[in-house]
C-alpha cells in the first residue's frame, strides 16, 4: 500500500472535520433560538453568568422538542473516508471520545462548536437578563400603582367619573362607555382600556395652568405614575416643553368649541419615556348646574417612541 503524502493526509483530515461540523450544525439553530429562554430562567442565567453550566440545561431545549445533546446514534451524522464499514468507525469514535473529554473540562465548548463563544453567550445573556428584569419591574410598578389608585379613589373622584361620562355624551352625542347602569359607570371608566384623564377649569395658557383631577388605570399605567402623583400635577407636565405651546392652543380651541376630535401629539411619562397619541378626543366638563368645570381627554391609539 502506498502511504499517503502530507497533502493527501491534510485533505482527508479536513474532510473528516467538515463532516463533523455538518453533523453539529443541525443543533446550532436550537442554541440560538433558546438563548432567550436561557435568559428568562433566573437560576440558569445566574449559573451561566457565573461560568457554571446548569446540570438541567437540557430542559430549556426539551420544552420545544429539541435537544442540546444527542441521545441516539441516529441523531448524529458522521462520515469517514477510511475503509471501515462500521459507522462510527474507530476514527469517528476517537473524535467523539476526545470531544467528550473536552466537554467535561469546559462544557461551554459545546456552545462554541455551534458558533457561540463563551464570551458572546455570557454577554448576550447579561443584556437579555437586564432587559427582562427592567420590563418586569416596570410592569409591577404600573400594576401596583393602578391597584393602589383603584382602592384609594375617594367619593368625589367617583362623582367626577360620572361627570366625565355625562359630559362626553353631551359633547359628542355618543356614550364614552357601554355600561348602561349609572351606578357602575365610575368603576367601568376606571377599568376601561381607553385612556381617560381630566384637568380643572384653569386657563390653559396660564401658569401653572390646569391641574389633573382624574386619571383612570390605563392613564396611570401609560404615564407611569401612581394616583397620588397624578392628581394635582399641572397637566402641561404630561408633555415635553417643546410640545406645550401647541398643546395649550388645542386646549383653548377645545374650550371654545366644547368638543373636538382627531388630536395627535407627543407626551412623556413619569419615567421620561416619550409616546405618540393619535385621534384623541377632548371635551368640556359640565357640573350639575350646567357650568364648565374642566376638560377631559380620551384616546385608544398610542405607541412608544
């Protein structure tokens, strides 16, 4: 038998390595697709960020029917250019053995073989974990504020809610809510998905101008403020400084016309996040004696900027 030259040997080993890489690629998508899931599991994230491979990490993949590790020989394709008819042959078996030893020394090599280095994986997990925790904290804060507001609303706020509903019908000729029972309208207004808020009858062009006198749960969540902070706040502070002049002009027009629709503008939450509102309705509030006592606004269309 003629021995192989150095170039032929290099070609054959390259072929074997390429075949091994093709066998591993089928799991690469699984690692990338489940990286977000790894970031959501607090214990997994903590262990991975500490450089420790969780013993039950396979569960992150098994939940969707995929596996991080092959459990059957048929799940791993292997080819070798040697004449052996058995697959895996002694060469492939040797590679598997060496891979197993390497995985035992550093389990993160398993991710590296799938195109994710240890540094990349840990960096991405840290970013995902911070974003997830920030989102959960924001949601919990908004839910707590809404719950506190619902329990803290005094009797005059419930009366004001009835005033808002009545005045909307007077201004637009249609109900703000579908709740027909007046006794249930204040609760329905506070819990409805439409953002509703109102301020007093002070001059919109004055200083400090009107102050907020009502905000339902949807408004509290959107502006990221609890009931105690929202009530009494100068309503001009719900908008950025560069938006306040245009906002005041619209409020003056609504004051003269008593009801306008189709208003759009940019607002800012208590945490400084900006959002666009569209197709808002503004109307005058009328007290029991038929005198104007403030203005209200309602909208359903909005998005973060």
